[in-house]
C-alpha cells in the first residue's frame, strides 16, 4: 500500500516540476532578449542638436565712457571793474562776438576824456612849435643875407643857426608828444571797450551755450576773472578708454553706436575722431575721442555713455552656437551629426568672431547639424538618439544588425 501511494504522489510532482522548469526557461529567454535591447540602447547617447548656420557675423565691443564738450571758452574781462549787467544766463545760446556782460565804465570814460584833452594840448604845442620854427627860419635867412653883405657878424649868424636848430628839435618833440597823446587816447578807448565783455572765441561753430556762470551782477571783479563758461555741444565729444587688445582694431572714421541712461532704448550715432598715440601707465589704456552729432543738444557733457564699436565683420561665415564647442585633448572642436547613420563625427575647428552666443568656426566644409547638449556622452563615431526623433534608435538598431 505504501508503495502504491508513493507512485500516485510522484506523478503530480513530476508534472509540477516540469511546468516550473518551463517557466524558468521562458523567463530566462525573455530576460536575454530584453538585455540585448537594453545593451543596445545603453550604447546610444541622447543629444540635442541645432543646424549649422551661414551668414554675416560681427565682432562688437562695448566701452564705457563720458561725454565732454567739443570746445570750452571761459569769458573773462581784460579790465577790472564793477559788474553792471550780465546779458546771458545759464543754458542761454551765445553767438560769436556777442556782448555777454557790461562793467561800470565811468572811470574808463573819464580816462578817454583825459587822453583827449592831453591830445589837444599836444597838438597846440605842435602848432606853437611849428610857428616858432618858421620864425627862426626867417630870422636865419635874414641874418645870412646880412652876413653875405658884411653887415652881420659871424657870431650873429651862428646864433641864428643855433636858434633855428633848437626850434626844429622842439618841433620834433611836439610831434612825438602828439603821437603819444594819440596812442594814449586809443588805449583809453580800447580799455573803455573792454568794459563791454564779449564772447570772442576762435574756431568751431558760431553758436555755443552758457554752461556755467561764476559771478552775479553787482560784484566787483579783477582783470581775467572768470565770468562765464561757454561750451560747444554740436557736435559733442565722447571719450572712451581701450586696452591694447582692442587698440589695434580701431581707426579714425569707424562708426560707433552709443547709448545713455538718460534715453533708454535710444541709440545715437558717432564716429571715432582721434586715437591717443600713447597708453596711460596706470591703467594700460589709451584715450579715444568720438564725434557725435547733437543737433538738438539732447546729449550733455558729463553723461555716462556705452559705445559699441564693430571691430571686425565677416559676410559669409560658418556659425555654430557657443554651446557646441567642446574641448578634447586641448583641442577645440564640434560634433557634427551624420544624418544617415545617426552617429557623430568629431571636427577640430578654429574659433573666430564671437557675437553673443554665436561663434564663427572654420575647418573645411562644415554642414548639417551640430551637437549642443550631450557632448560628454559621445566620441567620434558614437551612435546617437535625438529626443523626439525615432530615427536615431532605428538607425542604431540597423547599425547593430550590420555588426
């Protein structure tokens, strides 16, 4: 009975064991297949790509600086006096030669009158000297005639000759006194004219603007004391400082685009006018002066500016995003996508102009798309997958099949 019971129990156990064994084999086969797919997918790197572009690119640099007046002229009187009136105020326009201030001229008018009187006296003395000389000449001629007849002595002739010479000398002195008196009168008139203070600058435009006023009416000023500061604002001068790196790329006549905080979002156009031939030792920078048209005089001296200069330009350049640049073994390069095999190829490149996040590269004929994200996952010839494009996985599978 025990033997028979054992036989009955062993049959179900054998069937159960066979089923479990079959399940285990099936599971192993499934895991093998899945492992192959996972291995294949592990070899494919997900990357992000963008097309290589072609077109113009510019090397721009922006420099900080300030605005300065094109020219400055300090109005100062040539004589001392009491400021009777100022004809202009701050920000008033001024024409070349315009009278901008009036000093009290009573003293100078009196000096003119005095010089005029001195001239009249000198002229009277001249007339008297001329008359005396004529009389001395006639007397000399009379004595000379008498001497020839033997009536007048030699001493009388010598005395008459000496008198004539003396009268001639006095006439010359009187003439010199007239010249001196005339010069004194002219000087007095000039000094009187100086009481009308004029803005007589030289060069530049005929119209300028009052930038500063240093005195008020009623003050007494000395000669050469500063009364007003007059500046030229159209055009206006911008001043920037550049380092040695940019210095060699700048030249007079280059166009410049400027912005200022006073007018956000607005650009002004100018050009480089002068470049300093020396660098400042303290900063190792050189001064560059810009000329900016300012017909409406909106730009003012002292304003902070940002000047953008185009240092270089390429019309037909190969351009990639800056994120595409990768450094491998101390060499800069990019990974270009092979669209058929869905792999990437490493191309060393030379980097040229950088404009924002766009970079000019050069190394043969570069076309197609370039990897901008995921470069650390790939190497030359690595298969890739582009998220959103199933072509990458299919191509990778076909490549595995070919292997």
